[in-house]
C-alpha cells in the first residue's frame, strides 16, 4: 500500500474470518484474526472507504469501519478495521469459515 507506513503484524481477538471466494470478510466471533497494521493519512482512509464500499456519513455500506484493539509485538493499539456489514448470519453455511484467521490468496 503506497503512502502508508507499515507498523507490523497484528491480531484482533473475538473475531472470525470467512472467505467470499476471492476475498476475506471479518465478523464478530470467538476466534483471532491475523493481519498487517498500517498508518494511513485521512485522504488514504477516504480512498480505502470508497474501495471497501463504506460511507462514514451514514455508517453504512458493504463493510462498516470500527475501532478495535489490535495486539502487536510491542503491545496493544486501537486501530480501525472493516467488518462485514451483513454480519455472521449472512455467512453461515454459504461461505467457508477460516478458523486459523489467516487469509491466503487463492
């Protein structure tokens, strides 16, 4: 991601990951989800909102942006993540749960 500062790996606890075939989604759950933490500018965040289909003015979209606690190698930090707006119930049975919490491109 250009114009972003990589802060390192991170994990969020109490969330589950599902596959929508070509990309992952995260919902509240009981597992851990692993990813990368970046510091971005306000302008970059607005561009990511558009990419993720999120409208901050209405707090609606394909995804919703939420502040969560992220565990890093140096401690915890509050960061924003995109959660699947339709929630877990829209995924069960139709989409693959990724219990290990790691996304790998297929």
